[in-house]
C-alpha cells in the first residue's frame, strides 16, 4: 500500500518594512531631539547631493533598524535618533520606508547617532544577547547591537545635558573611541565631513547643537542659513554699489566745481585784458 506524503509546509517569509512596527511606542525624550535631527539632515543636503548625484541614499530619524525576528517585533530592532545609509533607494518598492530591515537590505548604515537624555549609560550598554536570562523580555545592549550585529562604521553619542560628544569607529570587529582633531571635531572620513558641537540659535532654541563641518572646518549651513547668507551678500553688494555710485557722484561734483573755478578765473583775466590761454 502506497503511503501518501504530506505536502511540505514552508516557513513564512521574513517580514519586510511594511509588516513591522515603525515605532516602539516610546516618547521623544526632550524638545531638542526633533529639531536636532532636522538640523543634521538639512545641513547635510548639499554634501549628500555631491556624494550621491543619483539620489541613492536614505536617512532615518527614530526609525527601527530590524536585525532579527522576535516576538514582539520591537525586541529585534534598534531605533537610532538619526542614521544615514549610503547607496540605497530612498523609497523601497515604490513606498516610503517605514523601517530599515537588514534581512531585506544589502548595506548597513554608515553612521548612527543617539541623543542621550541621561548620562549615556543606556547608549553605551554592551550587554550581549547571550547574557540575557531565558524567557525574560529584555533586549541586548544598544552598543553591543551596533558593534557586534549591525557593525555600523561610526557610532556617535551626544549627551544633551552636558553637550559631551563621543564618537566610535568600527575597527577590527570592535568600536574604538575617536579623539577630536585640533578644531574639536570628529572626522567622519567616509563622508568627508566632521561632526562636532556648535552653540547658537536654531528653531527658536539657543542651545549647543550637534552639527557638521566640511573637512576644512567650514560649518555646513542649513537651507535657511544659506538663504540668509545669500541675502546678506546681496545687501553688501548693494551697499558697495551705492557707495561706489556716491563716490562717482562726489567726483563729478568736485570736477564741476574745479571747472567752474577755472571759468570764473578765465573770465576775470579777460576782464583785465589778459589772455588766460597765454598764461
């Protein structure tokens, strides 16, 4: 008697960015985080256009980077406050990205930045997955995930309360903490920029902000800052043109006065019977 074979049951396909939660339900921890993310993105636009003339890059802000399947799904994700991925389409399958799913992508983020509202201990947590108790709904340390699983080349921690900045570079399977250069900035060589702290006003907040500079130490400006600078240059050019016009008018008036004086002198000499052309 021939025994019937049961059909093979295939495991479900790994979920993609449309099937995974786009938020872990936590609150933004302070009012500086949102404008800080915008400031980093806005001021980097011209640089990214130069690096990616084809527009192939993505920037995430509080978006999940999924590195493993878990239940609930959020346990298998980290959500950097800001991260940049080179050479990937900004849209995925024609849709806006809701998260970054590593098993659906080929490129890891080049840099991840965390804005620490506390002392940075959460962002430096190096607890490995193997050290977590079985059956406990815990996540491994953020630092360990970025270093050992995702292997993001640059990881920055900005401690908002103290304006301290720590930058790590992935070398030989480990993060090594970088030292700032003479300008107090941290070169991000793969992007051709420097990361540092700047004090000033942005979106009605005078704070110390995380910002980009080029590799010559020139601050990378936001769109509004660039527009203000262009208006300032236009006004300076107008003032220089006005000053030049005023100088030219003053020169014409001086020349007219000298001509009038010469004509009056010539008239006087003629009245005295003297030919001014013979003098």
